[in-house]
C-alpha cells in the first residue's frame, strides 16, 4: 500500500513537471499566434506602426541638429580668432585650416542664423515626436483592445462547445483566469511589448546608420558591445522567466 502511494505521488509529480514545462514552452507559440490577429485591423495597425517610425525618425534627428549647433559654434569661434589676427597672418592661418579668409568671414556672419535655424528645427521635431508618439500610443492601445475583444469572444465560444467532462475536470477559477488575466497579458504584449520591442530595434538600427555616416571608426568600436549586451539580456531572461512562471502559478 505504501509503495502504491509512493508511485502515485511520483506520477503526479511527473505530470506537474510536465505541465510546468508546457507552460514555459506554450507562451512563445501563443504570442506568435496572437500577432496574426493584427491582420484583422490593417488600418489601425498601419497607423500605430507608421506613427512609431515617424516618431523614432524625429527622435534620431535631434542629435544631428545638436551636432550642427556645436559645429557652428566651434567654427564661429575659430573664425573669430583667426580674423582677429593681423591681416598678413590671417591668410596663412586660413590655409593651415584648409579654407580661406572669405569663407571664415562667411562662417562668422552666418553662425547666428544657422544656430537659430537648428533650434527651430529641434522644436519642430520635438513637437512632431510628441504628436506621433501620442498617435502611436493611442492607436496601439485601440488595436490591443480590439484584439482582446476577439480573444474573449473566441474563448467564450470555445468554452461553450467543450464537453461536460471537461468542465468536471477543470476548475472554474482556471477558466476565469484564461478569460481575464491571460487575455489581459496578451493585450499588454500587443499594445506595449511588441511596440516597444520594434521601437528599440528601429532606434538601434537608425542610430547605427547615422553613426556609420558620421564616424565609421567609432561604429566599429561600438559594434562588439552589442553581442555582449544581447548575451546579458538572454541570461537575464533565462533566470527571470522561471521566477515569473512560478509567481503566476
């Protein structure tokens, strides 16, 4: 009798561990399947992700404008110092800088106008980023609510078609969790997680492209850091995922 009880406990333990492994493997497929629901709302999806690309582009433009301001101030300072030298020395100093006295004079005179233009452009891009970030957030939340509505309707229809034996084997609380908590988690993934992941990817690729155009040697220095950061994120995910699953259970 005691051996039989031990075997039963072992079988229950194996079933419990198998269920836990299934719960760890299932979310990946569920998340990929949930992305397909975006095709039901093409207009809202296009608006959300189109606004994301525009807002990210506006965010990437601001550092370039700041660089232009710094370069303009530096050129204006150098031009002022060279033009303050005696006339016979100005030509020699300008040749050493690879320019001419006339160009230095033009840089000095247009410095204020170039700085004001860059400041105005920064304000415009900041406003554009704010507007399109709002459109992105609003559209993404609208899209996630629409998809969650479909999830709940399909789940309710599925539960109604299940046999009585299924309802006898499963607790009512588990079915309620599927209809509330699990659907809400999928909604947050579509409305926030997926958008933030794509935004981070676009921002990274855009920054690398701008860095390539600005200073390709500096980009080569930064590139080896990216795989290290990716490995650290993967290690953190491996450690955190079982803890989150345990909390959920």
